[in-house]
C-alpha cells in the first residue's frame, strides 16, 4: 500500500520567505530518493502563508529499510520496524513555526483523464466523534457527486496510518485538485461542497485550505 507523507508548515512571519528556499533545496534531492513516486508542493493564498508538501512513496521502501535495520541490530536486541524513516522528508534547515506531519494511506481517488491539477482545496478532518466507517462512506459518496458537477481534475481521500499510540484518533486528508484558481472558486461556491463541510463539522474538527502551486509537481522517472 502506497504511503502518503504530508507536511503542513505554518511559519512565523519572519520565516515566510525562508520556506520556499528550503523547499527548493529539498526538491534538488528528490531524484536521489528512488522510493519517491510523486511530490506536490503548495502555498496558501493571503499574507499569512501556510505550506503543504505531499509526497507519495513506494510501499517497498519500508520493507527494504527494515531489512537494513535488521542487519544493523545486535543479535540479542529485538528489531522494531521503522517504516516512517523511509518516508520522512525533512527540510534542509529548521523553520521557525508550527509543523504538522502525518503518514496516511489512500482510501479513495478520482482523476479526470487529460486534466492537470494545479491548484487545490484541502480538507483536514480530525478529532472524530466515532462513526468513522459511516463518515467515510458518506463522504466518498458526496465527493463522487461533486466530481460530476464541478471542474475537478483530481481528488483523493487518505486516512492516517495506524500507530502504536492507543489513544490516537484517525485523521483524514481530502485533496481536491483543479486546473486553475478560478476552478477552485467554482468548486468552493458549489452548494454540495459547503454541505459536505457542514456535515463533517457535526462529527469532527474540520480545517480547509486553498493552495496554489509553489513549485511544479515531481514525478519519478518511469
């Protein structure tokens, strides 16, 4: 199963210009990461920028990493899988501000052939009040209808990967990609989009962001 690694960066005001520079340095490293499949890099609109880095990783990366860990582990010491190390994408220098990081697995996706997704709406849902299965099914049904009535080029729904923390609650990330900022506003103004947000807010904490591309998407060579 492919792993989605998401970094949501809220820099302090004095760090606004530093993040794009650090992301640019990071992108230069991407060809040396054979496990990386896709990378997307966004900046929110407005003065107080938020940055989003989305990267998708080959599922075999964790297996290879575990094999390397086992070779380095003493015979008398139990080896613990550390797949998160394979997907961790860290900025070259520490950015002052808040950084949220998640590892997720895709639950559903849609892509319109021949359409390129450049700008995006992103919905982050956390602190669910139970009923995860029902929420996911109804959410996907709403997204299918929204895709048929709006100029969405691509969308997906991903859920946080299981962790060892017993009290950890699931988190969902929904990506709605469009070909332009104008099409993003068309999706945002659609009554069904607002209906989906209102419904989700009854069961969880909902955050929404509008993003424009910070750098072109990265795709691993075929």
